[in-house]
C-alpha cells in the first residue's frame, strides 16, 4: 500500500506546471507525484524513473506517460534518448517509499525481521549483509559516522566486527542484537534508524547518484524550468542547497568578470519548506523532510 507523498501540494505548486510541458519524476515509487502531475497535463508528457523493479507495476497506461526503469543518475542520457531536448521541470523525492519500508524482505526497516538487503535495485552489486560482513573496521566506522552521524561510530563498528567473527550477520534482528549495547534508553529507534540509514546510503551509493543527477539538471532543463527536490537528511539537503546556490556539490561560488555569482539557478525557496505539524502527526516519516525549489536561469 502506497501512502500520499509528503508535502504533495507544495511539490506540485513548486513545479509551476505548464499543461503542455514536459516533466520528469525521477523517483516514481508508488506514483503519487506522477499522478498529480498527469492530472495537470493536457498535451504534455511525463517521464518517470525508478530503479526498483517493483515500481514498474505502478506505471500508468497513459499515452502521456513513459516509465524508464533506471537510476536517476542516468537522467540526462535517457531524457535525451526519449525526448531529445530540454524539459520544463523535474521532481525528486529522495525518501525511501512506504512500500519499501513496509516490505520486510527488503530489509530497510528496523521494525521487522528480514534479510539485510537494502538494495533499491536487485542489480546493485553489494547488499547490506555483504557490507556488514566484509567491510573493515575503518570502513564501517566511516559510513556510520559520515552517512548515519552515529555517535561513537567506532565502538558500534567494533561490536559489529566482533559479532560477525562468531557468526555472519545476515538479518536485521542479528544486526540490532549486535549493536544493542549502544542504543540509549528511549532513543533506541533513533539510533537504529541512523545505523540503517548509513548502510542504505552505502549500499545504493545514494550520494554519488544524487550528485550525478543534480550535476545533469542544468543541461536538461529549459530556461525557466523548475527543479523540485525533497530530502530527508542533512547530507542530501546540503548537496541540494549547494547545487542550487552555486551549481556544484562543494558549494564553491564562482563569479563572472563583474563579480556576479555564476549559478544556473534562481532560488525560489530561500529557506526549505517543511511539513506542517498536522502532516507530521499523520505521517511520522515526514518529520525530517525539507523541500527546495529552484528555477533554471
């Protein structure tokens, strides 16, 4: 069962949809954003990307719709292949879909016992179990610290390494057992979520894919075209903010001969849009969402 996307109306408003325009939803998932975009198109067209094989089951039978079963890091190539020129807008919702969280065998959720998979696509070479059981202490420490912002990351990694020496860690329950001494009372779920997030980002190389996607957008958007991105943790949000502000991942500002900042975008949201209290009450996963919108100059 798919739930409504977070801040759906804000996202769609941010796209500033032209009914005969061409748009891309690069994180199709359950199709919530795509459905809302199609409702506003007349002669326009929508291209939807998703690397998860299950997402293809949600594709619409609509002549205005094309489903592309690919990671959004290949965004520019496939838009050129299918459309041939720049488009009017693109949306990316970087969260894991409710369906993925609620499917135990995908291993994304701390709530279920399931295999440590966490791959968005089954063609991804390493699953989470491979990383947990083969990465060195230093590598595990790095991903827990960098991608999960886990406190005492080295101690957590040490306990994982010690546990796997006795027996491979292959399920979410085994992983939770291995790190239980580092779960503060009352904050167990938060710390587990950070550990799982770190693994998921590493498995799917999410930050590399996001960087590739964002770097391709200026060439793929028309002048006046909109980019709408919703992120769920600080690493993603920082990348989006830097690209919108400067056109690069580092946030390094370049200037023209007259000292004016060189950036491909006019920023629409000076500060990110966040969900209302009512939305967070109805959907706890919305709590960390931040929405940023920019327009191609």
